[in-house]
C-alpha cells in the first residue's frame, strides 16, 4: 500500500485555501442571484437573511484565509444586508438598491482579481494567513513508570530512607553525598527531579550554591525540591532565588514529597482537550481545527447542525466553538438547544464569527454562551481562549467524577467505567480484570494514630496504585478504605503478579506517627471478565475473593 506522508498544518491550510478559491465563483454567483431575487420581491425577509448569510460567510472565511480585500468588500455588502433583514421595505428605495448593487459588483470584481495568479496568493495558495509555532514536541500524556530522581544529602541514612520510600512509589533514584558529584552526574544524565539538602560540611548553604552552579553549567533547569533542617528566612529565600520549586522541613512525609514531584513533573498531565467545532463551511471548521490540533488538542468538525446531539454524546467535547450564521438555524438557537439538555448545562460554548455588531454578539451570548471570538482570529488567541475554558470544564468534571482526598475516580464513576469496560470487552473479546483492595486492620490505624494519619495511609495506597498503573488502567476509591482497579488487556497471571507487587510496595511504605513509625498492608481480590460476564457479577466475585484473602490471614492476593 502506498504510504502517504503526513502533511504539515500549513500544507493542510494551503489546500483549504485552494478549495475556498475554487468555490468562490459559485459563491459569488449565488450572492448575485439571491440579490436579483430579492430585487424582484423586496419585502422577502427570508431572502434578505439568506443574502446576509452568504455575504457574511465570504467575509469571515475570506479574512480567515488571508483574503483581506475580499473580506472587506463582502463586509460592506453584509452591513447593508443586515439592515435589510431588519427593515426589508428599505429595498424599495432606489438609493439602497443601487448602493447594495454597487457593493456586490465590487465584490465580484475583487473575487476575480483574488483568483489571478499571485494576486493575493490564491493561485500559489501556499501563502499562509499567519505563522504557526512549531508543533508541540512533547506528548500530552507521559508514561508514569520509571521517573528518575536524584537525591543529594550528606547523611547516608537520610539518603537510604528516601531512596527506599521513593522506590515504593516507583521512582528510580540515584543518591549523592555531596553537591559536586550531583553536579557531575547532571551533566551526564538529566533526571526528572532533584531532592536536595541545603546544609553540607563545606558550607551551610552549599546546596543552594550547587543548584545555581548546575543551572549555569547545564543551561537548563530541573525541578528541584529542597529538603532541609533549616527553617530560617535566609535559607528559604536562597532556595527560592536559586529556583527551588518546593521546600520541605526534615523529616518530610514521603507522601508529601511524592505529591510535590508529581506536581513538578506533570505526572498526571491530562488527556488532550476535546473541542467540537460547528461551522456550516467545512473548510472554515477544518481551518480552526488545524490550528487547535497544532497545539495538541483533539477536534471534531461538524458542518451539519442537525447531528449535534449525536456528536456531543459520542465525542464528549470539553467545549464547543460555534459559528453564528448557518443555513436552517443560527448559532444562538443551536446554543439554546444544547443548553436545554441537562447533561450539557455546564458545557462551555464560544461563538467564533465575523459578526462585529456588539448588540448581536450580546444577544447571542445571553443564552449562556461563554464568549465571542471574532474572525479572523489570531491563532494564539483562539488557542488560549479555548484552552482556558476547556481546562475549566475538565476541573468541573473532575470535581464530580473524583474523590476529593485522593483524586482517584469516585465510586459512581468507577462503577460506570466498569460497565463501559465490560461492554467494550464484549465487543472486542478483550481480557478484563476487576480488582478490589481493602486496607488491613485500618480501624486499628485510626484508633492508634488518629484519623489524619489514617488519611495519610489512604493517600499512600492511592499513590502506589497511580504510580504503578498505566494511564489506561482505571483506579478508583470504592469506599472509605476500599479501592478498585480495572485492568484491560492483561492475563489473569499478569494481573495477579502486578497486584502482588503493588501489595509488596505498599507494605514497605513507612508512616511517621507521633509516637512511632509503622507500616500497613492491604488485601486484594481479583475477578476475571470472561468467567463473570457482567459488571455486577465481576464486583461480587472480586468481593468474595477479597473476603477469602482477609480470612486467610490478610496481606495477600486471591484470584476468583
Ligand atoms: P479489615 O482488615 O477486615 O478490613 O479490618 P478494618 O479495620 O480495615 O475494617 P473495618 O471495615 O472494620 O474498618 C474500616 C475503617 O476505615 C472504619 C472507618 O472509620 C475507616 N475509614 C473509612 N473511611 C475513612 C477515611 O476517609 N479516613 C480515615 N482515616 N478512616 C476511614
Ligand atoms: Mg473495610
Ligand atoms: Mg479494611
């Protein structure tokens, strides 16, 4: 089979411009034809609206594709046509007729000259209306396993403890006893993060000075966390000025350090934003889609408004970009229709239109839309307007779907995800395992060390699970001290092996309570999809297996 080279965004946009140029003669002829029909029946409001929509389309699309003159010529006609929609009888006046006729003639002329080779770059068509920054080099999602952390402390015991604790959370660590050897190692291999003491035998701020030197030598910064016994202003300010991103007093809880490393290394960087673009002109929708895709977003271009409910349900966008004037319905009506569906009450809708009339913009926004972007939009403005709103939608959704203590999926969402995983396993006859985990003797932890320490233990389980599992695996907090995992595409042996490793990792995490250090264990039950063919049966089977694990002495994994 012939392999097609993927084309760049600018090439794709160039092709859209060519399509636009090819359509231009027909579109201009349509405008002329509609105007003639309107002259024959001057009071026809629907015809006036149609003329307005056609002119408006050429204005917006022309400007977006860089045909400025064409856009301006269409804009003149559009303004008059908009007046006619409000007051159709005005066309009876000859001066209005001749003015509009003049604008349309002018548009025809400009459209001819736009199509001349080299005129506005239409024939060569490669002339971009803007420049795009280089596409994002880094993938949006990152693998969670195997993060490298450099540790630097002159206390061997501190280093050993830190290393063993971070290993439980799947961090690979390399330890250094002095800043100089850390500095040398940084030049050879760059870690994902550094955890660094401040006070060393060679100076009480040697750690801070070392970081400054490293930055100077490597020319790059690495997320750095200071972990120090010093709590004075000079140490803290020095750490900030050297570029330290977090500061912990010794002894720090491993779970807090892990949370800080995660945050600094974007461990859980989200899936690409999903943007639905509704525009009756496929080329315009595609053009905006290309810009957003360049910035790592996933888009769906819809030019048939009647399909909107189906597409919303299937594509699950984080926000909608909506054109204003479309045949059959306008953006305002379509936004209202979307808002009337309870599931989409919070979905951000932003208009993207060449409508510059402030009154019309406000009227369109009144139905609960979030904003108005005017075509042609500067790509960076489009991207940031979209990203801010999509991010807010993500946060809202995540508040509803996730547990507030651990950030894991909550019970309801986990149950829904299990149901859809079962449905897709049925379709693709894929393997699916459901795991239930329960902390052993947790009541005793609460009774002995207090509820807040109990919460730390719950958090630690969630971290161990999140760190070790793939992005595609579902991890949920099923109840107070119960967790659930959905593993796809694994054999039962592999699942048992993996959960056993998780159990072993967690059992080695050390917790610091007021009176004593202690550790905890959990038990787990695993059920396999093909043996149990629906969600409820899987859940019951995993629960039974967990019960057996508890009865055979806890701290073990049982497969149903
Ligand atoms: P087993 O090994 O049989 O599971 O014994 P257990 O003590 O872990 O089980 P039990 O179900 O008797 O006790 C669970 C305890 O978990 C009781 C409840 O107070 C506590 N718990 C539930 N949710 C939370 C929470 O969010 N934070 C804290 N700290 N404790 C919680
Ligand atoms: Mg329990
Ligand atoms: Mg328990």
